């Protein structure tokens, strides 16, 4: 029993089904779609992907994958052109939101946008009273110019009064506990 010299139609169909449905269908489902019997499709799917048993099928699967990767390859030029086409079609249909999203995606692909995410750990509950007060003062100092119709001095006075009240309450509870 020698190795076959060429692929059968069923083997080629299996390879095509496997490559074109990658991630959407199992190899067994591809074997069934290629015409193998349901009760033996799993065994055939396994055997056909074994290079020792079916080297021509494995080679053909590799060639098909390479061909599909070239066909659907994502390059910068193709990506930008496709996004431009999507934007153009969206504008024709009056879908302004979709057009804007496509244009933003083109800008991101071109490197015009930089996304920055800062992930901080820790909880406010873990901070001491002094650390919380320090942070609140910093926030007030940093953002006072953008607060609407509230003079900076008023906010500062309220924070100072709140701090004094917190300090007095803390001292009172210390006295009561002793």
C-alpha cells in the first residue's frame, strides 16, 4: 500500500471546508460537509490532518491557508482604503455616526491618536485621614479655575471648616473612649 499520488475530490473539499471555516466549524463538521459519513467523520478528520498518513492533504491545507492569508491579509494600505470606503458609503447613506467612527479608526491606524489608560490600584478606604485631606486640597487647587460661579475662597473655607469639624469630632471621640 503506497501513498496516493493525488488528492480525491472529497479530500480537497475537506481541506477547503477546514480552511474557509476555521474557528467556526470543527474538523468533524468539515468532514461531514465534505461528504464523509457522520459516524466516521471524526476519525477521517483526524487522519486527514496527520502528515504521516495523508501528507498530500496536509500540504494542500497549508497551501490553502497561505493563499487565504494572502487574499485577506491586512496591510496598512488596504486597511486605510477599506476604512475610507466605509466612511464614503456611510456618508452616502447619511449615517454620520458610522462615518465619523470610520474616520476615527483611520486616524488611529495612521497613528494620529494615542490612547492612554492609567490603571490605579487602591481604595479611598485604605487612605488615612491626612492622606484624604491632602488629596482633597490638591484637587481643589488643581481644579478651582473650572468650578462654575464658586469663588475659590468659598470652597477653601468650606474644606477648612470641614477639616476642623473632623478634627474636633475625632478629639471628642478620643476623650469619650478614655
